[in-house]
C-alpha cells in the first residue's frame, strides 16, 4: 500500500490517513485470521462435538460425592460461587482445588440445595517431560523433576529399569503408573553418548468429587451452546499460551515452525483433526501478528500509538532501523525454531 513502507504526499496514501484508520488497516489482516479460525472452530465443534452437561449421571464408589449423598440427576449449578454450565467448567474449577472444603449449589428436582464437600485426594506421578511415540523427549517443563535431574529435550529413553523400551512410550507410562516412589533407572541416549541416571518423578495431588456427568441432549440449541463454550476455551488457551511464553513458563524450544507444522499436518487423522489444526494455525498467526514486536503488524500499531501520544511521526530512519532490528530477531528466531523442529524429526 502506498505510504505504508515510506512516506507519501498522496492524500489517499496510507501515511496521510488518520492514526485510527492506519491502526485499523494494520490490524485487519491479523483480525481476519482470528475471526476465520473462530468461525471454523465453532462450526466444527457445533457439528461434531460430544457435549457433557452439568447433570450427574453416576457416582464413583468411595469418593466424596458418595459419602455426602450426591445423587444421579443432580444438577451442579455452582462451586464456591463459580457457575458450572458443563463438565469443562467443573473440571476447570477442580483443577484449582487445594483439598479445602467446597460449597456446591445443586438443583435436585427443582429444589436448590447448598452442600459442603471435601473432595477426594488422588496422588499421581508427574515427570514434566513430554515424549513422542518413539520415547524421544520433545520438551521439558521448567522447574519439573525432569529438568532438575538433568533430562533435556531431544534425549531418547532407551531403557527403563534395565528393560529396553524399543521405542515404545507405553512401557514408560506403565512403569510410572506403578505404586511406590522408588527411583526409576533410566538410560538416555544423548547424541552418541548413553547416560544412566536414577530418576524420581514429582508426586502431585489432584482432587475429585467422584461424579460422572451425563451427555447433553443432541439438539440444535445445545450444539450452538456447547460449540460456543468450546470455542471460548480454544481462544483463551491460545492467549494463555502466548502469556506463558512471555512469563517464561513455556520456553522458546517448545515453539514450532513450518517444519514442525508440516509434520503435524501429515499426522492428522481425518477431516476434523485437519480442520482443527488449520484453525489453530490461523488463530496463532493472527495473535502472534498482533504482538508489539517490530516487523509485525503489532509493532507497527505500537509505533502508531507512540505517534499519537507524541503528536508527531517518528523519524523515517528511526522507524526503519527499529523494523530492521525486529526483522533480524524474527529471522534468528525462525532459524532456531526450525533447527529444533529438525532435531525432533531425527
């Protein structure tokens, strides 16, 4: 567009437009990516999803729900003041539970009951490492037992407790699910070297009510309702991933570039998975492009905001230098991400 990369005196050029118009033009491409992804994801979820309601179907024996008398058919409306519309709301609330007593608001045959319940604690082992199907470590979570004990991305687990894994990740999962907290003997292949170490996974507590929820009736309105909920969760998860990247909870080595995306596309199973991945890529591009980084649309928007505050444009040479710096950083990042993608493939 005339006047976008360099100033123009044409009254119809980009540089002569008002700042709000220029911001809208810069944001348009990214917003189209986001809107397209949201529409595609909603259509997929509304036409092919399985929706689970907030109505109790059955009670799991020996869990808290059985002990305090929750019944099949009870509708869980709220937990500690947070509304529950479906199973996903319930799961999100229980993920934050710490074992303290919870206040449930339940609709039982039209009567609203307030019930106090202390959720059941279930302990499990967590490693903080994520493996592909061939026992190769894709990434290691920061602060996890794996990171603390020296496991690195691209390590390959070739033996566990002296037994060859033969590239079968299920063997590792089976050992981790066994009772007891004794150290696990791991043999890792790192490059051409073999490394032996005693590994002790973290033990974490999760809390459950002990209820199975009913499927929602398959109606048009329910499909739209649950499709919207799924779409909201999808959008928030993308935003949360970006947030975690900037807070350091997710490392740059966990990012995926064109090579990694190509591999994921090749492994999609069916139209639904392919369309989901297409939506994921589209919204990721849109959100990333709006980040206030020079050379991206978000960087251009930031410069325009600064121009609005200063009430005068930035010097062309300064703006060009800033954009070149941002472009150089993006190229370096692309090379690094592509390098990691290649390592994961081999």
